[in-house]
């Protein structure tokens, strides 16, 4: 009997060479599951603003949005500013040492930041910042609410029925996932374009000072080439891409924060509830991948597929 059981167990095991296929399937299914959960969170968040039950609840949503927006701007300004100090000086020196666009340094710095780098670098910065804030906050709120409910239920069970409303009944209902995620999503949609504009300004000023100090480029030439090469699609792209980057980053972070993963939750409670490393890393990586995909799609559809790419410092190719 034991021999038959061991033989059946060995036959049911998958061959070792099939393990990579299983890992790939697990990765695909997990990614699709995260995307589906993120879509549900986004729909729930939009519904929470459209279907507010009363004026007090609507005021609470907007006050929460203002609070989240204030935090994102306060924490994001120094990080985005420091990143674009490096970007502005790099683009300025690249134009100098390339010896091709010395007179067009303003276009290389300003248009490069406005067209692509400012929104993308801001989005990548927030992709590392927002999960660190949102995931522990949402998971901590849900864990505290579960503990309070369990304690209230146990206390009422020990005391017995008194004919009065129980503590669990008197307690305010748990907010829906949409009401928890809505303020954070809306704040990220507003904060990311604002921080992108801030980064573009910082990088342009740094590039302007670098070109004047190191290359002796006049300020008039710097800003003249910047204005000549700018395109209306660059400004629209900064706002649209920034909003999309912030939306997907916040949605993925909220999706991770609202997940009810018992294994990760139990591990966090054992370690004191202060570590959410796997969820934060997962949300950051998925957010960065989404940002790169959106940026590539925008460039291909809006710039590369257009009949005319726009102003250029180079001469057009001749047949």
C-alpha cells in the first residue's frame, strides 16, 4: 500500500524541465491579476466621487484629496528638484561635448525636459515614493479596523446581550475601497504634472547657468533656441503623460495596499507591521513598467507617426 502511494506521488510530480513554464505562467497570471485589481480600484475610485451619499461625505473626500496632494507636493518637490538638477546639467554638458548643438543648447535642455525627461523622471521618482507611503497606510488602516471589530465583538459576547446597540454596531462602517483610493488617485493625477513642471523649470535653470558658466553661451541664444524648438505637443504631452503616470502609480499602490493577502499580512504583524517590502517592490516595478510603456506609446503615436515631427536643429535628409 505504501509502495503504491509513493509511486502515485512520484507520477503526479511535474518534471523538472517544466518548472520554467510554471514560473512563466505564474508571472503572467499574477500580472494580469494585478492589472485587473488595479482596474477595479480605478473604477471604484471614480464611482466614489460621482456617487457621494451626502454633503458631509463629499466634503470628507475633497479634504482627504487636499491632504494627500499637499503631502505629495511637499515630499516630491525636493526629490524631483534634485533629480532635475542632474538632468539639466547633463543635457547642457552633453550639448557642449557633443560639439554639434552648442548654439542649440537651450533646445537640447529645455525641449528635452519638456518633451520627455521631466514627466518621465518625475513619474519614476513617484513610482518609488508613493508605494512607500500608500501601501503601509492602507494596510495599517484595514488591520486596525479588523482588530477593533474583533475586540468589540469579543467584549459583547462576554458581556452578553444588554438590549443596547453593540460596539460593532455603533462603530462607523468600513469605508469602501473606492473611498480609500479615490483621494489618493486624484491627488496623484494633479501632483505629477505639477511636479513635472517644477522639474522642467529646475532643469532648465540649471542648464542655462551651466551653459553660461562653462560654455559662455549668451542667455539670449539659450532661450531663443528653446522658444524656436518648442512645440505645442510637448506642453500637452507633459500634462497628459504626467496625469497618466500619477494615475497608474497611485492605482497600483492602492491595489497593493487594499489586497487581503493573508501570508503577507501575517508576516507583517509578526514583524511589527512595519515592513511591506514585497508589496512595495512589486508596486514600484509595475508602476515603472507602466510608465515606460505609456511613454513609448505616446512617443510612437504622437511624434513618430505624425507626418511632420516638428522643429529640428538638423537639416532634413535629402534623397
